[in-house]
């Protein structure tokens, strides 16, 4: 079956702009998690959604937000971009949450100039 | 605070050498433990996982890990590495009901042919 897909794969934005990233989970998976990956920091948890509800969130400012649709597809939005937001943003899906194996997408590489 | 520590950030080994990557966690309650691997240019993928039962877990490609509860550790091992094991390895921990993975900062392994 098809894996997790993320669009776009690469993005270049200017400070102050906003950006929306999209994630389509594996068919049948209802949990979607988002991570920020930067060198030396590993993967930092942003938030997790299940059936359109955010069940947990990490320690990121309110500029980072997300949502999940009824078909389990998810989007994350970053407003008022800062240089430090440059990172690889990963989406992962699983059947129903943290107890299960997560399947990762290829990520969206965001560069803020 | 919940955390995962991977003490080795960079490891260089020759082929056929034995590998042990350390992972220690600080997490209350019952934990689920994972090792993920990211080969160059590829998605993060699951190497092995521990939920309960036998603390010695075997994964794909000859990897294994041992959960030592008293030491809060989940070290990854492989008796004989191959050049194709060159990758970045991430330890992760979660707990039922938290819907949140905590990842370590990763260990970059380079295997010399």
C-alpha cells in the first residue's frame, strides 16, 4: 500500500511569511504526528492528531499549528516564519497512536531566508 | 522532564566490528521503546521495538536491543556491522495514553569498507 506522502518536498520562504505543509497518511491510519528535525537536535515532537482531534503537543510557540481532516489527512501551518524554523518537517502516521509503530514520510525541507 | 539520551553522536567502525549504541531514557510509568534508522536519502524506518515481555528484542538486519529497566536503558547492538549499516540511528520512547514520542538526538554511524 502507498506510504506516507508529504507535499511539498522543498520550500523556500522569507522571514515573516507563513507556510502550510500537507501530509497524507497510510490508508487506514488515523493518527498523524508531526516532527521538526534539525542537525544536532534530532526529532522534536510538534503535535499528534487522531480523528481530527489534537491529543498532544510539544513545546513549540503558537506560531506552529495543525489540523486533521475527516479523511485523516493533516496540515501544519507556521506563521510569521523565523530563520530558526528552517528544518526538515516530518509527518508520521500510525494505526491509532503512540503504542504502534510510526511510518514516516519523506519530509518537507523548509528553508527560511 | 521526559527525555531520551543517546551518548554517541558519531561512531565510525570498520566492517565486521561489533556495534553497541547507547540509549537512556527518563520517562515515568510503563514505556514502549523503539529504534528507528534513517539510511542516506531514505525515510526513517523502524528497526525494532519493545512493548513488553522478553527484554531482548530482535529486529531487522541482524540488530537487537536489550531493555534494562533498572538502568532505564535500551541499547542497540549488532555483532558484525556491514558497510550498508551506515545510517543515522534514533532511539525513541513513548507511553500509552500520551500520544507522544520522545526521540533522542540520533547517532550517525559510518562503517568503513
